[in-house]
C-alpha cells in the first residue's frame, strides 16, 4: 500500500496543527492547515507538510531545502531551520508529530474499530495470528498487520508491506476501518514503539508477550525496554485492557495508562486468569488443557514447542476480553494450525521432523531449541542462514546453539546463486549429506528461510530462501509423498 492514506473514505480535508499539537510553536505563521504529510524530502509533492526527523536515511533537518524545492508548503521540526519564509512548526518530538498527523489525516481510523496491539520480546507474530484466529472463530471481522503481512477481513492472503512507516500504518488502519473490520490486530515491534508508532492510535487492548533480557543489546537496559512497552499501554483507550504474562504484568506497565484500564494475565501457571497445562507433546504436535474461570477445555495443535502454548493463552485471554467462550477459543486455536515461518512443519513424506523458523531474537530461538531438544530422541540439527546467525549472535552463534543441538551448519546467502563460489558448493554438499542421513528419531530446524512482509524487501529478497532449498530436496527424495501433504505457504 502506498503512503496515500488520503484514499480512505474517512479522509479529512485538512488538519489544524495548532489544534492537533497544542504545545507546538509556530514561526512565520499562526497555524498550519495540513492536507498531506511526508518525512522523506525526496518524495515530497506540492502541498505536502514536511516533517524533519532523524531516520536511517539521515537527519531530516538537513533536507528541509530539498523538501521546499519539491513543493512542501510547511515544515515540522524539532529545532530552528531555514525555511525561506515558509511556515515552521516547532515540536518536542518529530516522530510523535508525524504519527499523530498521519492518523488524523486518515480520519482517526482507530476510533472506528477495536485495535489490539501486540508487543514484547518474542512471540508477537504468533500471538497476533492466533488472536485473529480466535476472534474470527467467534464470527468477528478481523484485520491483521504483522511481520508476515497485512490482511483485511475479506482478503485470502496477506499483502507484504512495511507498515512500520507512520503513513502506511495509518493507511492500513483506514483500509481495515473502511472494510468494516470490528477488530484490528497490530504487531508492534520495540523499534516501532521507539519511533512513537502508536501516537494517535487508540488501543482497546494491549498484549505484552514477555519482557526478556534479549533486547538489552538493542535498547541498552531492561528498564529502557520496559519503558518502551509502557508506551503501548499509554495508548490504551479509557476502559482498555492489558493482557500479559504474570511476570510482565508485575513491571508496572499500567502506570501511565488510563485509570479505568484493567489487566488480564495469561500463561502456564494456574494463578493466571487464563492458563494452560501441557498434557502431552511430541515432534508431531502438542495437547494441553486451556483453563479460565473454572472451565477446562482440551486443545490439540500441530506446533510442538512450549512457547506456542504460552502464546495461545494470550490469544485466548484476548478472546475472553471480547466475550469469546473458552470452547470457541480452543477451536480457533486448533483451526489456526501453525503460523507460517514460526516453527512451521515441512512434510514431504520424510521420516524425520523438519521445521522452518524465523526467530527475531536470541530469546525466541532459545525457546524453540529448548522445546525441540526435550522432544527429540535422536539428533537435533540446525541449518541457519549466515545472515540470521550474525543478527542473533554473531560469531558466537554456533557455540550458543551447541547447548541444545548435535550439529549446526551456517549457510551463505549465495548458495544457489548462478555464480556460487567453491565455499557455497561445498556447503551444499554438506547439506545433501546431512539431509540424507536424517533418521525417524531426528529433527532438523531450518532457521531463517521464509522472507515475508517488510523482510521481503531489500537485496536479499531475490535469493532462493533456505527453506525452499530444503523443501525442494525433500520433494525430490520423496516423490511418492502421501496425498494431502502440507507444505509451508510460499
């Protein structure tokens, strides 16, 4: 979806910055009537209000002259900049101003449906899609914005889009509201929270999956990470609800929220409002009891790892928040199956269990490997893209996964390039030997693999994903796979 959030039917003709940002100061004018907004000087069009902010592209304050040359009619900035007599609005936080203005121009779409923001260290994507499945099972019209793509209630497949950009997020929320979605489930990364992505978004429910030390490298301190998650709860509407595991709920996340906000806890202990107790598990699935308010319902899912069960309790708690019965929530969890790219099974008729996972943090990878290790009677082997390994642990990645695994092969992105070098070809030969030697008690985890959503963008997107390489090998090795074999979605 483009930045053109003006296409929604709730689009407003103009927004007064003096009314929207009452603490701002104006230079060379008394007010600015904004009809469109842009934060990239090179994409400005005549009539846009340019927001100068610090991004990966650089400091927008140094690009004001380019924005004006392309037709910007006003500037929002955090400090004085030359504007050649054009109106200037000075604000304390340009990120906040941009997101707030984008939502206002889109017609405040979060006011027309119930927005459920999902944040935390790990498990956000799985929790978001399980939540959507639970609500959809109850007959509600649900839209989803997540790492795997964006989906309206009537769409068959998610659409890849970088909704972390404020204008795109506003455009998608406007589209979901225009499609008469009653609920919108939005996955919110800590990077989005740092960029004030929820400014102007009225959240009816905020889900915090967990707060782990895995984000310390990104945010510098545990307190900084908690403060970011608190930004999400500050976006709660009056009467809103925080859904969190009991450890996360103890971190004072509701301190800045509306006084009428409530809290539901969910997890694997019986003292939670919604709880789950594992009954049995194997590499082929897991059964657990889902409980709430004295009720217990059995649930059987294909995903074998323990973190999936924790995420399922969070989704069921959101369902309870909106009056979804425990029985219906259980059926929704079972109908959801596995989430693409999140411990998703590749089944081509082989004896060994093979899964694809796209962990976004060391904490998420550790949870997956720990669960698979407990369930694997034979060897547990990891095939990981070097790009992902560098992101999760750098040179120490191999030592880190050796705690759980019997072997780890790091695969270069160039393995199937036309001009693959000798190192890549040697790696392919090792993969061939590894796959040939898998037995019925063994388990293979393909880490990386599927690239969807905003991760589908960039130079690496055109290369053959590792998951498809493994899937192709298994198809050739097992051409007589039984009918109905389920493969990961492309």
